[in-house]
């Protein structure tokens, strides 16, 4: 790896899936660690990013992130690979077909120790996102930006991020991502991809209280009842930088 490449910001793509997010991060000049538990998707990514891997821009690790290292069962969804998960209830929803395999597993602190602390941590690891967020607490050095796919545990996710030290939040409507493009590269986001991150997510950074106000107006009420239609789904973005913009979600 050249000294110039070593200085580029690093992104952890946890739940790399088909690699569309990794492709975007590379276009932005970032280095990427792609973590993926599905071995078939890892093989496809190794072919897709062969040149980037050879030049040190991409590292692919075949593993599931978990509460401890070693091995664990992983359920590959044969109907929708986005739903594959360590949690069978999560992977097999809607009576979809699954195949159980054994995969290596790793913790977030182990990833940080092996690869360094990333500039941005993307978390989309169906059914175990809460474990990743819980492992952020107590770590001395943290990513500047974090995103996590929202689900019925969104309130818990925001509490975990705040407990880890994050004090700025944004809500990204993932159902609109395919309507967006990146102004710097001209990259058009594909349906199902995570889309922009950090400062490029629309809107000001909100403090935790204002984010809760927005979330309970748009996504689900404080009793957990969903407000948004099923056609809309969301990512929660967070930063630990001091807030520079208004915290009023109406602005």
C-alpha cells in the first residue's frame, strides 16, 4: 500500500451484501473493509473488486459480526439474501427458505484492533445491529460517522449511540435513495443501497431530543406503533462532532 493510499479515510461496510455500497465508497476515494457472512457474496465481491483488493483499496472478510469470536450458525435466506442473519427468526421471516451454514465470527473491538478505527461505520447486519452498537460503548476511539438500518428497535439504537458518545443525528428515508446521486462523483445510488452518509445526508444534525421528536412524527410513535407506510424504510445516522446547525427539525 502506498503512503498516499494509507492516508485515505477508511470505511467499514458491515453487511457488504452485493457490494454496491463499497463501490460508492471507492468512487469517493475511500478505503473499504467489507464484512460479509454469506460466502457466495464474498466470492462475487472478490471478483468484482479484484483490482481494488490487489491495490489495497478493499479488504473483504468472510465473517459474521457477533458478541464473541469463533464460529456461529448463519442462516442464508434463499429467497432474499438481504435477509440472511445469525437470527433464524429474522432470516426466515415471511416463511422464506433458509439454509444453515457455519461461519467465522468476529467482534467490533477485534475489527478495530486489526484494521484501525474507521472514519465511517455502516451497520446493516440483519438482526444483530444492536450488538454492534452495544460494542461501541466503552471504546476509546470511535468513528466520526455511524449509520444503522432502522427497525422496531430504533429507540434502543438511538439510546445506544448516545451512550457511546454520539450527539448528532439524521434520519435518511431509504425508499428515496434511488432518486439521489452523489454531487462529487455523479454516482447514482441503486435501489437497496445505503446511499449518502455523514454531511451528505440531507438536513441538519439534530440533538437526541430533536431526533426523537422527528422519529416519533415520521417513523413510529413512542409506543412502537409504526406511522410510516411499509413502502418507506429508514437509516439512522449519527456523528460525535459538536452540532454546528440548528437542532430544529422544521428548519
